[in-house]
C-alpha cells in the first residue's frame, strides 16, 4: 500500500552550498510517523510535516525512560543518494526494543517508509565535502499512566537533519580524558542498547571534560575500572605495533555499525585486527614504549575520528606524534569513499535510494 503523505504548506529555506551546518540543529520539512497500541500493533505509517508532538505529562517516556533511537546517514553520491547498511541499523533498533520491552518494528515496512521519506526530502541532502543527511529514528512510550511497567502505546518517528562534521575541529585529532569517577554501563544493564538513558548518564562527565578542554571521555569498565570500553559517542580502536585492536563486545559496549564495518574493512585491506579486552595499563605502557602508534574513535556521527592524546590521572599521553596515523587515515578515506560512491563497495554495504 502507498504510504500516505501530507505535504507541508510552509516549506523551509534549504541551506546554501558552503553554509555552516552545526550538527543536529537544522531539520527538514517532513518526518515519518507510526503508532503502536496493543489492539492494532504497529500501524498508521505516514509522512507528515515536521512539527511538535502533543503528549500528556503522564506519558511514560517522561517517567520511566522507555525510549530507543538510532543514528544513520544518507550521502550524496555520483548516482544520487545512498544509505550505508540501513537494515543493520534497523535490526539493531529492534534489538534495543527487546531489551527495553518495546514491541519490535515491522522492519520491511519501516524501511520502505524511510526510503519514501528520503526521496521526498532528497533536496535537503548537502553536497559539500564532509556533509551528509543525518537520520534519527526514535521510539517513545506514550501511554498516559504512572507505574513501572511496559507502556501499552508507542510512537515511532524519523526526523532528518543536514549536518557537517560532528566535531567542530573536523578530521583533526581529538583530546580524550579517561573518566576515573563515573561509569557508563554495568554488566547486566543497558550499555549495549542505544537508548537515551545511557547518554543522559554520560552528560555530566562529558560536561566536566569539556570544561577542561577535552573533546570526549573514555569510559572504563564499571566492575574493576581497569579495562577500556568506549568513548561517549564512539567505539574506540588502538593500533599496537601495526595491529588494530578494539575492546570485545559485551553487554556494556554498544555494537557499533561503524565499528563492525571497520573490522570487516580491515580484513579486506590486509590490516590485522583483533577484538579483546584492553587493560588501560596496557595502553599506558604501550604509549611509553612506542608500541601504541595510533588511536581513533568510530561511530555513525563522526565516522572515523583520530585521537591525538589520552589524559590519564592528569597526565597527557601523546599518541604517535599527536597527529592522524596512516592506518586511521586509510580506514577513514576508504570507508567514507565507499559511503559516498567514490570507491568500490566490495562488501555490498551501500544502498542506492535515488
């Protein structure tokens, strides 16, 4: 069945070429919506003008944080508009739903709705180098009730935002500080789930880090405070003596789509890569000996972000020469080239939208 579309009567002015695009501040004319209730299941997929929601103060999302979201991007390419591994993001969203006791979405229907929205809004896709159209699918609990339980109703929506680089510094090495007081996720919790509560709990540490001039914090495991886990908005990779190393997944680390792509791409490029536990003291010792050659973060928003220094207990450790290492740059250039259609796609990741 065709997806109903209600067009806006007040279209916004699209950004001009060369205009600065702060991350997540500008939104397109339309959004995708779908509702859930126990009687009908997921229903009513539709495209409507971007606008405010009306929710009661007792909506359960406000009180019990039943909410999940995803982050995706659409890229300009020589063939038009492309997506990068979109079904992997939607499947991960359903995995988040299972953990938060939210009914799983009908993936094929949602995917077709997303394609319809992107085709309608493709004029919003920026074309300047480093820009893209950020895609934010979200589900919130809407039942008007108090009492800790799974909601009986939900709203799914997708909004779109033309964006530039996630970090104001662009593709320049980041300054990271190891967080020694707070933790992000504990075993058995929701650390591997993309839900708002995980990010809300990280804001204070990030705020304090920013006040001291750092770009992000590096989280350690909650149980022992000994092992590296992830950066606030990215998975983390190290290069030890030419080998790519990233912390192995568990229920305290988000299974990043970009993280997975980096590991698969490393195999194609002949870069040795392993997933294992990474003690912080190993990182410190490797920096002192010169074995730590590079480090970078990986995530949808930032893609690949080089890390120039790591501050541990007040002591700044320069990584490599403090610049962008050759493996980091090679992975960044190859991955972004695949996403934008300027390099071959050997693993079939890219989906052509138009």
